[in-house]
C-alpha cells in the first residue's frame, strides 16, 4: 500500500478529514529518520536508585523530534498544532462535523497543505517508535544488569547462609564437647576429694565448673 493511500485510510478512520477523491491525494514524501545515538541525546545512563526515573524517559517529545530530524514546516503548522487547535475551547464545543469543517477552513485560509500535516504526523510517529526502541534497549540493559547482580547476591547469600550453618554446628559441637569434658573433670575432682578426705577433714577441693562450683565436705 502506498504511503498516500495508507495515510488516507488512517486519517479517514478518525473522522477528522473526509477525502472526496483518493486519486487527488498526492504521494507523501516521508522523512527518513536516522538512528539515534545515546551521546547525541543524553549522558550515559547510570544505575538508578529507588524511585529515580531513567534519564531517557525524562527527555521531552519535542527534544526527541528535534534529535530525530523531524523537520518543522515554514508555515509553522504541525500535526501537534492541529491537535491543539481541535482541543481549543472554541472548537471543542462544536459538533464533530462543525469542528472538522472549521479545521479544513483554517488550513485552507492559511494555505497549509494537508500533506504537510500528514507527513509531520507520520514522521513524529516514526521518531517516537525509533526512540521507544532505544528506551526498551536501555530497560533491557538495566534489567540484565540487575538480574546478574541479584544472582550474584543470591550466590553470596547462599555462601553466607552455609557458613552460618557451619558456625552454628561448630558452636553446638563445641558446647557439647565442653559438657562432656566437664563431666570428666568433675569425676576427676571427686576422686581428688576422696583422696584428700583420707588425710584431712578440711575441705580442700572444689568440684564442678568454675562458674558454679560446689564445695564438698
């Protein structure tokens, strides 16, 4: 489908403009957009903090159109100015038919070629689509980077958790072995108590842990 036919179909479907004869619609010369470079539009995107918006999503649409070489016509009208005109208070209160007639009349009075408006609309749409590809690319890059960082952190967390489990195991084993040793120590001290008791009635030996000793008599 030729561009002129496509534009006729798209615009007619909106009900904004009615074409009397498709054969009178000249072919629209669509401006080819160029590939956008990151450096040409904004500085290198850095990691985002919580609540911080990505720089590429804060770029105004007008800046995008400028960077993507969407030309402005000498007469000053564009698809956006048409949209603004249709939303103005005087036009918004008119019926759809009256608003459409008013727009056609204004364009005719100002000698604004319809094809200029259509070309501008298509070029702006293409520029936005190309820029969206760039926005998606940056989103994918950040997503991959975060996924890698998350995986790395999860691995580190796994190592830390394993180390914690090992430390807790060592802690329990250490405490259990101390209790076993303490029992042996108490047995040894009780043997000493028996030996001393033969020699003297005076209590010379303490039995049990130094933290909770019981003196024997």
